[in-house]
């Protein structure tokens, strides 16, 4: 029987072999297939020793897992944090996107102790700070290898390195540098020596001006005070303070006992006195204080305070009316000043005439009941002329008095155009006219021609 080919079995076998081939391929070197990566740049100072195997293709590890690889390595010039230019080793890496690096992350370069096997290790992705964006530059940590540690130790102990540990130690131990630690220790020890000397001086018990001498004097005084207090606390001595205190307390106790006895004996009288005081207080409150409060209540229309307010209101109204009256009297006086002055002058002349008439009647009362003869009439005319002279003299006196009043009113300087001056001039002119007429009448009666 001819052998027949089983195409179905052959196809199944080919498919299984292909699946196994791709599975082995993925397991051996294709674990990164289908994984997304983020690119970063890690820089190291060129003086940091790095493993020789840090080159493209080297692994990037986090914990025990391979999370990326180095894609490029090159040396470039750049600036540090202080703005100084220096040479850097820039390592481009790609890291699985599941690893989120923050600003506090630490990435170191590691290799075997005796060389070989270089890689980058993410010791800490960082928990503080912001997330680092892909493409950013990260400062790497020093390499954790024996050669790196030896190089770092050599650099720190290099006397030509101004930032090395040995240089810093030498600067701090330089006694000629005022900023060095050894100089400050010398200064502190000198101050401490001076302080101890001064303490020794102050602790000298033989020096009264020292602190210890003053403390001993104080203790001696305290000792004397305690001795005196002990003497004052003795009850056997009558002059001691404690004995006097006992006597004082005994006297006070006796006085209190006597006061208690007096109060006990006069309890009824004291109760009566207190009752009278209570009654007096009630009387004062009900018959004196309350009526006074009612009288002083502003709401009480018939009270004293309301009456006083009403009286003050009436007084204020009266004062206002009086002010109006005085104001009107002032205006009336100002408007009728000339008339008032004229009335005063007329009254003065009337008084002069009445005075002269009274004198004439007292001297010759028969003139009221008897008509004089022609000769007597002439004599009376002469007397009338004399009376005119007397009246003119009186008017002159009035004018002089008015001038004095004007001088006082105007403070000693009367204006020439003052209306009062014009009135006085007019009255004086009239007085001189009357004087001349009286003189002519007198000469005519005497039948004498004046010279």
C-alpha cells in the first residue's frame, strides 16, 4: 500500500514548532518586546571613576530586575551648580515607563570589585520631589567600586587638591590662621585660663573684697540673726519676743472675754437698739428718701424738679423779653437822642425858672395877691433882668457839664463834627443872645446908656 502524506498533521506540527520558536526567542532575549521606555540622561563628573563596561548596551537595574539599558556614552563640557565649566560624562539610558523617577532619586554606576561587569543601578527611584520628565538630565552618584573608592580616597588625600580632606585638616590645624579650629581652641583655652584665675581670686577667704569673703560675711550675719532669733524664742526671758507675744495674746483674750460678757449682759438693749436703727432706716427710706425721690423725679409734673425747670423756663422767657425791651429802648434812645437832649435842656431851664420863682415868692409872697405900681413894675423888671443873668449863668454851667460828659464818653477826644458839639454851640449862642437882651433891658430900665 502506497504511503500517503498527512497534510493536516504536518500543518499542526509546523504551527507548534513556530510557536515554540517564538516562545524561546521571547524568553531568551526578547523580554523587552512590547514594553514602553522613557529616555533620560545621567551625568557624572569626568573625575569620577566609572567601570569600563559602562557603554552602549550595558544594563540598567532596579532592585534585582533589568529595567532598561544604556543607549549612548559621551564626554561633553557643561556647567556645575556653581556655574563653573567642567567636563562631564553623559550616559543616555532608557528605562521602563513603570519606573517613575523623582528629583530625589539615586543612580550609581557599579562594576565588579576586580573590574568588569559594569552597569547602572537605580538605588532609589525617589519618594520626594517632582517627577522627572523624560529627556531630563539627572546627576548620578559616585561609582560603588573598589577603584572608585580608591580614587576618591586618593583625591581627598591629595595635598594639591584645594577641596580635599587633607587640605581642610591642614587649614583647621594652622595656628597662624585666625579662622582655623586650633586658633579658636587656643583663644578659648586662654579665656578659660583667665576665668579660672579670677575664680581662684574670688574664692580666697582671706580677701574681704572677694566673693568668698562676702559670702563668709553674709553667713556670719545670718548666724548672728539665727542666734538672736533663738534668744527671742525663749519663753523663760520676760524681754524675749515670744514672752511678750504670750502676754499680748493673754491681754487680747481677756479683752475679748470681757467684750463677750458685756454683749451677753446687754443683749436685750442691743437688740432694742438694732430694732430702733432698723425702724429709723425704714422711716428715712419711706418718709424722707422716697418723697425726695418723687420731688426730684423729672416725670412728676408737680414735683420740685419739674417746678424748678418751669421757673427757669419762665425766667429765661423774662430775660428774653427784657433783652427785647432793652434793645428797643436802645433803638428808641438812638433815634430820639436829639429830642431827649432837648427835653433835658427844657427841664433844666424849667427847674431854673421854678427855682427863681420860688425864691421870689419866698421873698415877696404878697406879689400873688397885689398888683404892683408903675415904679414897682420897673423895679421888678430890673429884678427880672438880673434873673436872666442868673439863668444864663446856669445854662453856661449846664453846657460845661455836658462837655465834661462828652469828654468822658469819647475817652478825652471829642470829634469836631460830633452832633452834640453842634447842639452845645447852638445853646451857647442862644444863651449869649439872651444875655445881651437882658443887658440891654437892664440898661434901659436904669436909663443908662451903655458904653
